[in-house]
């Protein structure tokens, strides 16, 4: 039995999912470094310190990308000379920079 | 322990920069074969792929271990010093690093098809994008470390 996992589809889905999760501020979990506690994002922990979302963002994007990588055929992703493979992460980087512009205002 | 990990993180970053920069230089093939630039670019780019993937994963793993210390011991003083731009630079660095982590499967896939001429542009641009992220993250990390120091 051959694997249907498509690395190219994973990367594409991961980038799109990362952008969505970031823009919607929807990490799957948060980490509270002061107490060293993880908590689901929908039931936040009452911490005296800050919460970290990055781990939850990466895991959420990967969790969305894994099934997509098994469902979407590789040939669709590498169509048009693989333009989606470099354009999508570039666009997602631009979206992240745009969302963070208030730090530099 | 954290300082040791930070130094390891920096050293892995240097190795990763070297590998990716060599790969990118091989696309340009600048200079004559006997010049420094020519010799620097005269590498077999496919040979760097496994090293880049391994080093990138190691870099992200050390970054993930260091991140809580940054959040408590570095970001809080930055905010108290009204260094919003420094906090913003780190935010950009973390998201660029996270996005590039997801690009690794495509990067490895494209190089596994190094003989496919139709994917040449995508292969080059994904590699250049990965190198740009690593360079950006390295320089931002260097600047932030200069502001905060190791103490």
C-alpha cells in the first residue's frame, strides 16, 4: 500500500492554516510560562503571568495540515510549476507582518 | 543552562545559514571558477537538503525551549523600556520561523525532484525564501540579544 501523504500539500495547507489561526487569534492551546501550565485556549488558566500562543498556533496549523496532506493530490499542488509552494508562504509572511504593524507605529 | 542553550541555538543558526547560503549561491554561479565567489558557489546543492532539514528542526526545538525564558525575562523588560519595536521584531521572527517550519516538507519534496525542470523556479524560490527567513531570524535574534545581554 502506498502512502497518500503529500509533503507539498502539507506545506501549502500548513501555511494557509497558520494564517487563519493567527488572524483569528485561535491557537489550540496556551502556555503559561510563569507556572509552566498548558491550558486549552477556550478555557484559559487564571495565571498571574503572561500566556504564550505560539506553540498552540504551530500545533493547530499542523493538525489542520495533516488531514489535508492525505486528501489533496500532489499533482494539484505542483500544478502551474509549483507557484503555490513559494507564493503562499510569502503571502502568509506578508499577512503576519501587516497584522504586527502596530508594534512599529 | 539557558545561556548554554542560547549559545547552542546561535551556533546551529550559523550552520543553518551557511548551508542555505551555499545552496542559494549555487543558483547564481557568480564569478569565474577559480575566484572565491566561484568556488563558494560551486557546490552540489542537493547535498545540503538533509542537513538543512535537520538543522532547522534543531533550531526550532532549541527556540521552543528558550521561548518561555524570553517571554518572562526579556520581553517584560522590553515592554517596561517601551521598546515596542523590539517586541514586534521578535513577534515577526517567531511567526517567520513557524511558517518556514511548515515549508520544510515542500522544500525536501522539491529537492527530491531536482531533475524536474518544471519545478526549478519553485525549488529556487522556496530555498531563497527559507534562507531569507533564517537570515532575518538570525539578525533579529542578534539585535535583541545585544539589547538585553546574557545577564
